[in-house]
C-alpha cells in the first residue's frame, strides 16, 4: 500500500475501479440511447426504467424459477427487449411523423408508469441479488483489491460496446442501419423493410439497457428507482459526448465514470454533480458535444 | 391510352404534398423494353410522378398498374420488391456507407440482376473507389454509383430522375451509352429529363407535363415535326 | 410533414382580445371568488399556485416551442429562498416573495443561457440535467434542511397590514397574485415581443433572416417563464409554510408538463384547467399511494397518443374559438 497525493492507494484505486464500473454503465446506456436516437430520432426516456426491468427480470427469474445469473444475462434482455418491441409497435410507431419531442414525452410517461407499477409491487427499498458463485471473491493486486465480479462487469461492458460498434460500423446489417439513420425513405424505396428494422433497433437498444440492469443487479440493490436517477446522468453524458458517433458515446461514458470516481476521492461533496458541471462547461465551449454533429 | 400489354400503366394519378395538390390526374403507359421520357419545366410534377409511382409519396389516388399488379396503396418497399428501381434526382448516396456498401445495399428483388463484375464493366471507376466514403465521389461517379446499385437488384423497370443533371458532357455521354446498353438488354426505363437533347438520343416516346398533368405525347419519329411546340413547353 | 409540438387550435392574429377569452376569464374569476365557500381554501390555493406554474411553463412551450424538463428548479429554489427569507431573516411576505422570485430569475438566466445553445431534444435533456444538479445542491446544502426541508415558514403580515394567517386573507392574496401573473403572461403573449416569439416558433429561419436576434428572444422568454414559475413557488412556500425536496425533484417538472399537456399546450386557459385537474386527481388518489404515479404516467401516454390538444384545446377546436 502506498499513497498518492495523500490518499492511500487502496482508496484511490478502489474509487477508480468504482468509477470504471459506473463508466461501464454510462457507456452501455448511452450506447443504447445513441442507437435508438439514430434510428428513431427520439430520446428514450424509458431507458432507465428498462434498465431497472432488466435487473428485476434477473431477480424474479432467480426467485421464481431458480434461473441464475448466467442464463439471465441472455434471457432478461430478450424478455425486456420484447416489451420494447411492443412499445414501439403500439406507441412509438404512431409518433413517427410528429415532432420528436412527443416521443420524449411519451417515453417519459412510460417511465413513470413502469416505475410506479414496480414500486407498487415491490416497495422502495432494494432487493438483494447475489454475485454468481463463479465470480465471487477477488484478487489482491498489491496496490488494490480487485473483486472478480467488478472486473467481469468492466470486461463484459467493453466487449458488448465494442461488439455493437463493430456490428454497426463494419457489417452488412450495420450498413442497413446506418443507411436508415441517414435516409430511411430512400432505403425503403429500395425494397428494405425499414419500419421493421426500426422496431427491432428499438428492441435492441432496450435489450442493451436490460443487459446493463442484469449486470448491475449484484452490485447495486435491485430497486424500482435505480433507473431514474441514473438515466438523468446518462443524459448529461450524452450531451457531453454528442450523439454523432457510437465510439464517442462509449468513450465519453467510460471517461466520465472515471472522472466521477476521481472526484469522489478528492472532492467527495462534488461527486453527484461533477458530471452536470462538466456538461455546463462543455455547453459553453463546445455546444455540439465532443463527438457530436451540430444539431 | 392504357394498354393491357403495358408494363406500367398509370391512370388518373393524383398526389398531394400535405395540403398541396401536385398531380392532377396523370395518365400514361410504358411498354416493355421502351425508354419513355417525361419532359417539362421545373416544378410541373415530373419527379413527383416518379415518387408517386414508387410510393415514396404516400398521399396518392388513381391507378398505377405494374405487370398487372395495382401499386396504389402499397408501401414503397413492397413496390420495389415488385421489380421497380428508383434512382433519385439527388442521387441519394449514403454518406455513412462506403462505395461497396452503397452498391450492395439494395437487395435483389428479381433474379437476373447484374453482378458486381458486370457493373464494374459499365462503370470502371467504381472498382477503384470501393472503400471510399460514398459522398467523397465526384458528381459523375456518384451518378454511376446510383445507377449501378439499382442494376444489381434485378428490377426490370428503372425510374431515372434527371441522371445527367449537373454533369460534364463526357460523363453525360457515358451515361447515355450505359442507358443504351441497358435498353439493348431489355430493361424498361422511365426517364425524367430536362436535358432534351440527351433524351432525344434514347427515348422511344415522350410525354410532356404541365401543372401536374400530361399535356402532350409523341413518338421519337414525330420529334422533328414538333420541335417548336416542345420549345414552347420547355420554355427554352 | 411533422406536426410541431405546438399547433394551436385557432391562431387568431388579431390584437384585440377574443370575446371567448374575455368570457372564459370572467367565468374563471367568478368561480374562483365563490369557490372557497364550497371547497377547501388550501386545495384551491395549491391549485392556483400550480396554475401559475403551468402557465409560466406554457409560455415557453406553447409560444416558443421549447420543452423544459427542469422547471422544478425555478419553482423549488424560489420556494426555498422565500421560506428562508421569511423564517430565518424574518422578512415580511412581500419581500420574501420578491427574493424567491428574483432567485428564480437569476437561475433562469444562467440555465437559459446554457440550454438555449441547443435545440429541441438536447434542450430538454440539458434542462433536466441542470435541474438534477440543482436538486443535488438542495439535498446537500445546509440551509435547505435536506430531507426535512424548511418547515414552519411564517406567513407574516402583508405590507404590515394584512395578517396572512387568516385563510380567506391568504386566499385572496394568492388569487390576486396568480390572476395578475396570468394577465401579465397574456399581455406578454399579445405584445410585439410575443408576436416575435410566435414567429420564431413557426419559422425560426425566416425570423433570423428578418434580422431578429432569435437567441436573445428565446432567452428573455426563458427568463420570464422561470421568474413566473419562481413566483408560483414562492407563493406555495407561504401557502403550505413549507419548502421541501419534492419541489425540486424531477417529478415536479414532470407534473407541470402533465398539467400543461392535459389542459392544452399553447392555449391560454389550458394550463389552469390542467393544474386544477391534476391537483384534484392527486388529492383524490392520495390514499392509493404509488398508483397516483402510474395513473399520471398513463394520462401522459394517452395524451401524447390521442389527445394532444388537451382538454381546453379540444374544446377550443370544437367550438372554433380561442381559449
């Protein structure tokens, strides 16, 4: 153990690790938001609630069917993603021709409904979810202690983010998505079923949020309000990064998580608000965000 | 004027942009293997007609019959899958895709589309620029890309909206030759052109449009006799 | 063609006040004078404060086309400052309200100059994030009393004469202030300034090309909206003699959006009707706990899908008058 700037290394790296973890979630969630925004041109305010549903899906699967973490990582995103597809078909589809702010209002209303329903059924306090056995424990690296589960979360988020980036930027399917983001009317005139692609993209984005929720379940308690405060921070992340690029969203998410973690070490009172302050500064010097196109 | 053997038969087609009534009853037909040109000044509704056929403009009434199938009411992707391809005036090259991705984007809707090698024979420049971002190409190259990608689909009816607009004479010649080759291979083409001289080298028949209606019609052979009338219509 | 968030049912470009508005106003005032004899004054005062809040919000969304998701920060922080001024500094109510409202104006200026840099959806997200930041400040600051809030705020004597502890006196005071606020909003909308705002909403590019400094107009509208929201918050602090975290939480921002949406975006009386409805709904459903949230969210969804003009908007559309 040693000290840096008067802070013991354990504490510093511990917070950095926590910062990386938060950053993982910021990256995953802002990635989902960016993908949805690109295709549907709406901000999915329900993203936080869908993240929460992912965590609850994992919890309920374990409680009622004994299905554990590893299966939940696959099943929960599919289940919650399916609800996303329903939402798009039933509601969002009808708002396509309107001002995108209606989409924001609708997903806002949905977020409130979802959170309210879960709060009614499960109360406000957190429900516990165990770290899966294979990932329990950790390793002593000398300058810090690294819990296995946290390392796993960071690795998995990075993998999912990079895989998503690759799929969108480098594959044939991704080219259909990118074209639809740019000129959906023309793409449809080539014979591609763009509306179905839009629905599935929304489902995918929602699934990403749910995946983040499953990953979050063993770290934070599973509670109905876990999504709402988080999503507002993610909005700030998105404003800072701009929605122009997938890589930008990922990079901004991780970076801001680390910055938040460092702030917690050196200026703990500012840690809840540092990201918002950075957003204010970015708005002053670079309104389009670091990776954004001017919009 | 409609012919049951026609590949495309448009009858009393009306269309609206929001509140604005742009097509007031367009009627014409296109026989298989023909090159038919829609002529007219800016804003008479030529592009709108193509877009209405393609279903890109959704507010439309009347009848558009392709190979015996009614297209009014179908969404544009269904119409494309019937075997029609659209090359827009602004070319519509996707900036977030490279040239190869742009080429491969439109799916095969009919067997018998040109494969990539055949397309490169027609447009050799494209082969060198495969990995360039779509919009980094010159105007002429983009036009070639726009035409090239719809040839892959196997569509037999091509709707081409002002393919020579803003291009250098050398490129215009090349495009003219390409369309000639396509015609020889049995493609049917509905062409919108303001460049009357270009159209004159290829078209079998002409329809003249004014204020959202067809106002005149003649065959290639009758062109000479009608040049003065044409100049009036086109305001040349 | 996208339907803009605000397509008012009837856009009357006359400067003189439509007869329908005069009648509606007279009816509203008459009802409000009679009401306290039939309905609990506290409920009415709460509804009035929110009516002003919603009208202030509507100024921004209805006439400039900007959706703020963070209006709670103006409402709540004005409430805190008024409460603090009355309780700790012992100021009389008129000064306490002035301080609260001024706070909201300053906040509005700062937040507005940041948020206006971006359009539409980004604007919404920025206002939300800024409000959340202000929420955390409220949570952590000493003077706000954190989770407990500022309690036992004295109502005092207005101008040293009127004892606001009497229910009817307080009610009249709130009624007068809120009506004055509504009239002020109405005058703003129908002034040359207001005409420019409407022009911006309808076609921003053209307004810019006509030589107007659109950014400045938007900012002024934003500050006005924030200030009046602050006035509502200040009043509320004295009515309930309490300022708390609920007033700065994002759900409060959501509430005011709901009121305006339900009542009718871009109408004059819509937000008033919406405020009364939502406050009534919240009181009625209070025993059902969390179901209030669910129902509110559901109303949101239904309004956006099928009822975009809102109640007053639909009425105005059906009767073909301005309301």
